[in-house]
C-alpha cells in the first residue's frame, strides 16, 4: 500500500495489508538480500539502533550487537521462500532494551528490534502464569467453558483491560462468546459482527501469522526506506508491521488505545480469535505474547478434541435415532405416527426448530408453525424427488411463497416416499431470530472519516442487513446424518410397501377362497329350498354364511377407507357404555351359549361416541378372546372409570402373546393372523381397525398380560376431560 493513501470501505477488501511499506514506531526494522547485504530499513533505524545503514552494506559490517548478527547469519542459510521459525535474542543498545526477532521469508531476511519496556523479572513471572494456565485450559470439557477460562487466563497473563473470545460462523460473521473485562467497561458479550469487519485478505494473514499487536492506536507510521523500484517488502510475518488505517479507525471509534489478537486456527481454518483491548497505549513483551500464542494453540487443540467428541456424540445419537425410527416404521403401518413419535429426536439431531411430515393428503406439524403455512411448504416441494432438498435463504424458495414464510427460511427436506408425496421437512428460523442483542453500547460513538459502519453500533446494523432472510446453514454433519436417515427411511418404506403388497395379494387370494365356502353353502341351501325340502337349520346356515361374508367385506371396506386417509367417519352422540356392554354380552351369550361371558365390574359411564363403531370394537375383542382363550374358561369384561377416562377391559385365560408378535399386534395383515387354524377366516384386520376406531374417539387401545390372562383395554376420555394421555 502506498504510504499516506486514503483507504475507504470500498478499497478495504482489496488492500494489500501484507505490503504496508511502513512499521509501527515502537521498534526498528532492517531487511537483507539472500547474500546478506542490506536492502532496506525503517526510517527510525539509525536513531534507535545507533547505526549508519547503507544500501548493499554486508550485515556483519553494521554496528549491531553480536547476538543480532548471529541470528541474521543463521537465517541467511535457510531456504529463501520458506517461512521459518524466527530466531529470538534479548539485547541492549545504548540505554534501551530490545527483543530482536529475525526470520527469513520470500527471499529476504528480516530483523526486527522491538523495544522492551517491562523488566525481565516481570516477564518471567508472567511466563510462569502462562505455563500454569495450560493445564487449566486442557481440563475444560465444553467449548463455552474453555473460552470463558481462556479469556480470564489471557487477561491475567497480559494485563489487558478487555479480553474477548470470538467464534466465527460459516458465513464468517463472528460472535463474542466469552469476555473478561474491567468492571467499568461496557460489555460486548453476546454481540455479533459481520464478516466484512475482517476482510478475506486479513483472514488469510490471521491464519499465516497468528498473533498481531497494535501498541498505540494513535501511532504515526514509520516508512521503510530502500532501493527505488525494488519489490515491496512482504511483512506477513513481521511483528512491527503497520496495520490498515481502516482497522485503526475502527479501534478509535470503540475508544481502544491498544489491541492484540491471537488466532484460533483449526485444520487451517480461522475458527476464532482471542481479541484484547486496552484503553490506553500498551506494549506486551514479546515473550508474553508468545506465551499467549501458545495458549491459543492449546485452545485450538482442545476445541478440536471437543468438537470431534461432540460430532461423534451427534453421529452416535443420530444412529440410535435412525435405528429406533426404522424399527418403528417397520412395525407401524402409519409412517406419520412414527415420524410424529420421533419428531423431537429428529429436530434435536438436526438443530431444527420445527418439523412437518406428510404422506398423500395427510400432514402433521411440530413446532411454532402455522398449519396453513406447513401445507404451503409441502405443496412447494417437487414431485418425484429422491434426494435431500436444502433451502437456507429466502431466494431459495419459490417466489409466491416468500412473503408467507415469515421467519421459517431454512429447510432440510427428506423425500422418504416419493410416490405417495411422503416428506419429512425440518425447518430453521431466520438467523436474526436467534441473536442475543445484549450488550449494545448505549453511549454515542464518534464517527470517524471512514464512516459510521466502522463503529460497534454500525457493525451491528450492517450485519443485521446482510443476514435478513437467511437461516443458519445446515452443517456438514447434519447433512451427512440426514442422508443416512433418508436412505434408511426409503429402505424401510420400500420394505413395508413390498410386504403390504404381498399381504394384500395373499388377502385377495384368501378372500376369494374363503368366500367360496359361504357362497357354496348359500347356493346349496337355496337349491334345497327350491326343491321344497323342509330340512331343519337351513335358515340358520344361510344367516351364518351371510354374516361371515358381511364381516369380511366390511373389514376390507374399512381397510380401504383407512388406506385412503378418509377415516372411518365416526358420528358422535351420547352413549351409555353400561348399556352398550350389556347388549354386546347378551348378543355373545346368545350366539355362543357354551362359553361363559362374565361382567366382573360395571361402573356407569356416558361418553361422546359412535355407538355402532364402539360395538364393532367390543365385538372384535370378544371374538379374539373366544378364538384364543382356553376352552372352558370364562371371558371377563370390566367397565370402570380411571384418571378422567373410562376403561373397558376384555380378558381371557391363556398363554401370553409372544414377545416378537406384540410390537405388530395392531398391524394389518399380520402373519400370525393369516391362516390361523383357530380362526381360519381371520384376515389380521380386526385389531388394526379397532385401533383406528378408538383413535378417532381420541382414545387408546392396549395389550397386557396379567395373572395368567390376556387383557385388552380400551380407554376413552370422559366428557370434558380432553384426549387420552
């Protein structure tokens, strides 16, 4: 950068900050060609170093202390274009103490002489403190705890008025996530600053040179002198490098007199910064700065370990969630019920604030999301999509929907059943919804010549404007887990569909076969009646065969209605359950006089229900008990009230249902029900339809084994009690 050139915000992003052509005035600088001849120096070098520099003078002819000449000689033998570890020596020139730091870079050897203002014994004391800080930092188990401890330790070691920890986001904006400060200073904890506050070329420098210091924000830069027309000196690794006037203006507008920043670099990426501010001039000795740099490396290493552990935990949690999700999907006929049950786990593993799941014309919504907006979001998803669909900002959405989205601008959609328009949609809010706006400076900040945007308040305004309509990007780990989840969901869905199609084919074959028997009986009875034979029992046989056909056809029709998402169409009215149970038991006793049906408790109760559909449930449970109970043992029925609910229990003596069958007990087309020798006309639909009926009454049906008896319990809410828990 040409010295003295005005730098504004437009040129800031392109400013060659590694070629400033000047240094800060708290030291002097010399630079040499690979052959050891002097190529240039800072304008203050003659006065500070008591030398008379001349272009081309060999390094060993300069009146420098022997330790400095030795460091220069060592670096002359190193590769010309390879950044190397600097050599360091403490020395005295005249009445002043210096830290001499020499490094080789980009074909030159640079020797810097930085004034030391702190006594040696104090430097040793601070170094001891820094060493003790390392173990304390390594013991931290969380990133928040680590950074909170780090700012305290760095402030104790360096003595700055304020020490902050910045954590950068994927868009390069940064949050102040930890702070240690003088009590009278305005807190900055929780504030966020835009990526433009640290331009791209500054970020590159922060990775290359991990520690930078401005001793006095009001300094006057010292120009470098050298051979006219020579290539500018690359000062990427220089301690005394003069800094951008844009950055100096920023510090002045914050009231900062001196600053130091230490990079937290992880895997070559600028993860964060330890930023130190002092309200007046401050020179931290080189040795203490290096101790702070070591602390930053310890912080980076510890953060890397913590993040690796967090990622591993997230992967493990997501794997467990996927396993549970797929198991449930394979055991439950309704995928929406499964996704609803696992909604919290799905949202937690993806850091989402809402979830929408759909299949065909059915929809569930979890989170603070309006149902009509959820429907519109699902409607905006493409047909026949087979991969993750990601939206992170307003422009990613179809234009007609943008005005309706409100804060829901981040979307991760999993098409788990494309033929049925089955989607699991995870949503994130606009990022500004999650910003803690605490700590905004209340006092007026003086605006300098480079503009208001360079004030703390202005930076907030700039950030706020740049992130409108954007959600926090979906992290790589979340996307990887989502792809695995999608693959498992698709596999389970395809498996379930294949199984359903196979059982449907089996059902149709069985239905066709089993309908022949009652049809044949009716046909034969009709022929006998036509011949005028008055054989006893023909009417009863026709009635029995007709009932069997009616039951099978009704179940298939009910199944078809449920499959199409139509529901069973319950018509609610006041129903006296005592009367209904009594009627169903009378009907069972008349049809099966050799079986004992005992009502062991009868607590009067009235509910809002569909009498015919509840009768269908009780008939199915009594039929199950009759087919599967031990011969000669009574079937017991109990009607009682419990916890603002009415409970109807039907039980029979017998062995418990096998553990492997229990999870699929209420599924249709169960293998254990098809071709069951004790219930040859059963199709595995009865309990499934009974469960759907009870659910449409806002109740639940369950199985348990108790004292040698198989018990099925139906729970319905009493009027005014709300839905069953």
